[in-house]
C-alpha cells in the first residue's frame, strides 16, 4: 500500500501523536521528548511540577536555563537561582547556570535534535525549528505536565509552506526574511498555523539563520515554525560534536500544504519593524539618515557566532559614532569563545561597543533602557511600547547588518552599501559544557537532595471550582493587540515572578495602575472580575503569570474579539474562561466598571459554550469553544485544582 506523502510537520507530529485524529479532531495531544525552562517562568513551572508529586522527570532531556533575571539587585533573583539549581539536582534536570548563555541559543547548540518535540516555557522556543524540531512555547504548568510524562495539546494545525527560492543579496539576512513574512501575515490571525520553510532557497541558509526565522515566527502567533533537517543541519550538528543526533527529515515528493507563500530571497530588501509592533514593517531605506541614539545587538533572535562576527566585520578598524550607544550581548559562551579566538572581541571593544553579559538583558528591559524619546535600533524580536523600560522610546527591530552599518554613523544606514563577506559555517565549534550542571544525573536526579527555598519563593495559588452563576464587574476594557507585557510587565517587576501576591500588584500596570486595587475591592464585594478586550488579546510572551496573577485577583473570564494561542491555554490552565464575542461590534456594549451577571455560566461551559450577558446597552452573546479536556479544567478551577 502506498503511504501518504507527508510534509516535515506531519512526519514529526504523526510520530508523536498520543491523542486525537488530525482528520476529525480540533485538538491533538502529542508526546514531548524535551523540555526547556528559563528562570523567569521556570520557578512557577517547577513549583507546579513539585506539587504533582512525581519523583523525577520523565522526558528524554529537560534543561533549566538561567538567562532572564541575571541582574541581581536585591536578593530575589539569587533566591530564584538557588531554588532552580536545587530542583534540577533533585529531579534529574540539567541546570544551565547564569552566565552560560541564552536558553534558545544554547539549546540549539547543545541539545536540540531533529525529529523530536521540544516544549519550552518561553514563546521563542520555536528557535529549535531551525534544526528540524517541532519546538513549541507554552505556559509553565504545561511544561510541568510534560516533565511528568503527560501529553501537550495543540490545536490541530494547518500547515503553510513558505517556499524560499533564490539567494539573499549581500548585506541582507535571515532577519529581513522573517520581517518579510511578518509584513505579509502580521501578528494576528495566525493562531493554529505551523509555518514550514521549504524550497530550493532553504539550502542557502545556515542553521543559525534558520533559527532566526523560526525564533521570530513567535511574533506571527503561529504554533511553531520549522525547517527541514538536511545536509546543512548535518554539518552543524557534526561541528557541534553531535553527528549522532542527525536524522534527515525532508518533505516527501508531493507532500501537501494548506497554503503556500513564496519568498524570492534575491528580492528581499533590508527591513525593520517600527514602533510599537513587530508587525509594523517598513524598509530600512525609508528611514535612511534618521538619527539613532542607541543600538543593541543580541537576544535569542540574533546572537549567534554568525551574527556577531558579521557585526565585527562591519566595525573592523572603525569606531562607532560619538553620540550613539552600542551594546552587544552574545548568545552563549561558545559564541564569545569563538569571537575571542578570531579577534572579533577585540575589534568590537576597540570600536567602542559595550560588551554585555550573554543573557536576555536589554531585550527584556532588565537594563540598557534608552534615554527619553530615544530612537533605538535593536536586533531582538519585540518592540512593544515600554518593554525597553522607556515608554517614550521608539524601538526599531533590525538585522545585525543594519545595526552595525548604522552604528558607524549614528544614523540609519543601508547595510547593503558596504556589505561584508558572508561568515562561513564553522567546521568545528569549541565545546565546553562545564556550565551545564547535573548532566550525569540527568533523568535520574540525586536522592535526598534538598530544595532551597528563600523568602522570594512563595506557594502557587490554586483556582476555585466554577460556580453556577456570578455577579461580575468589567474590571478593565482594553483595545486590540494587548500583549502579555501589558498584562504582566517584566523589566523592573521581573524579580517578583516567584511571588504571586507581590507580582499581582502590577497586573495591567501600563494600562491602569489601579487595576489591582479595583479587582480586590470587587472581590471583597462578592463579584468576580472580567476583562474585556479587542482583537488578538494576549500576544507575545508565554508568561503564565498573565493568567495566574489575574486569577489571584478574582478574574473569572476574559471576553475578547480574539485571543492568542498560548495565552488562551494559560487562561484555561488557571480556570479563567476565554470567551469571544459572537458579534465583534458588541465590544462597544461594555464599559469599564460596568456591573452585570454571568447567569448560568457553569451550564454554558458544560454545554455549547454560549452565554448571554445583559449589559446596560443590551444583550451580548459570547462563546467559548472548549474541548472536553478544557471544559474539565475550567469547571475544576484550573489544572492544579483538577489534580
Ligand atoms: C519574552 O521575550 O517576552 C520572554 C521574557 O522571554 C517571555 C517569557 C517570560 O515572560 O518570561 C516569552 O517570550 O515567553
Ligand atoms: Fe530572552 Fe528576549 Fe529571547 Fe525572550 S525574546 S528569551 S527575553 S532574549
């Protein structure tokens, strides 16, 4: 019998399918081979894992990275690091110490494996798609379930082929390609899709370039993005001393896709994402000559050896302009090691760049906030308003090439004017795994290991069972494209990630600093809180705190025009009902502070998900489309409460 011709996505998913049938079901359960966490979401993930009472992780590989909260002002972050290290030791998790590098870059270098599944508590986990992995971002509790051996659930995907043809011009790179894809598909409306890169142009991109593209696919709101595993992948793995991890995974001849979009690489121009959304794409040319105050190079999108070496080649023998601040954060120690050996580090220092720690740093607003009203060019993936720490700053997302060319004059410059030679893929990467601890006890754990719990580690609150009806208040009404950075700011507030009562004080801080107090007052008056939102609610980061902290403040439902995948799953995991308007114009019928009832809400969740709400301006029909598994979670008050 002839078997069906499959694309790369179908090949990996069918080999990992444990629940559901793609032909009939809206949701699939897949087996997870690897997990990754980072410190800012990891503490919650492990607290939740602990409460599941499982003696050790059941995955092939689980790695706990420390890369987000590495600036230690006060005891909180150091408390978190100790807690994470002790958990890793006990449960058989590999621990990547602060200073080792950024989770996605490190995972690609040392653990990512073609043909496997990776679930990470970070929305940029799809970086692993660059090496032919189905790598998906999720909330911490989903990672906890996966570490305990449970399945992960995704909406049955539609697969779009992004066919690459031709070859990029000099000075144009992978960042411009993903910006091109974002220009076409935007940051909303892509829920449930997987973007699979294919076509003859694929072979012209090295693994780090592919990873830049799949990394920033997160900004499209897709489930993940993936490249095939081919000769280029093979060479990369061999150069990392991991030839045995290679398997070829390419689409079968005649493989089908739900949609196709072709990008002619030779026609891609240098692009940038203008403030305040990664979907606001303009050409670099249109901004040429614009004065720039700050340039930041690095982040999980653009911190590979290929990227930073390219920057060094642009700056070789030159100096950055006097009135521009240039900061560079490499992705890993391996990258720094190579730059030290080939002289790039010296070039960058002599050029007047500030060499920063190999961590998330500026990207998460942990430091290097630009000055008031600044124009800052950055090579990372998100330019949400205020994320840099400076609300009045305009952040433009660019390629390393554009960043480097502009650093020399302090103005936006075309990277194609004096392009440098392509950086060849190294034949051998220097490998030093010494900052990955507990490799020998991975999967086993150390018996009797003590968990270290400083005062910053608080317990995870549990949700309450869904009642039949509620008195409710519209605690906030927000517009379109509200990101999880709006809901649960990071930057200066990041250090409270392990302490929900403290962190909850800052929910919606950028939109309404009174949100926390109002919610508690409504709660005390016996009402639940409801969030009303426009389109694409919950874009961006996977931080489950954007659901967990609202749950703690008595939020029971979100009513939005549409909700993004990771955030929707997080809401359900914490017993918050993700309603959507049946008729988008009914959004106008709600105002902040309105009181109304959620009459018969339990019956609605048990039934078809439709609820009628009487507002001052008329009746509004809202609907939640839940699988049986999701219904169960909501009825119990969330995943933890369901155990
Ligand atoms: C981000 O880039 O927004 C983060 C910080 O890496 C988040 C995770 C977090 O909020 O801790 C993400 O992308 O999921
Ligand atoms: Fe870290 Fe930024 Fe990447 Fe998030 S996007 S993982 S903060 S480097």
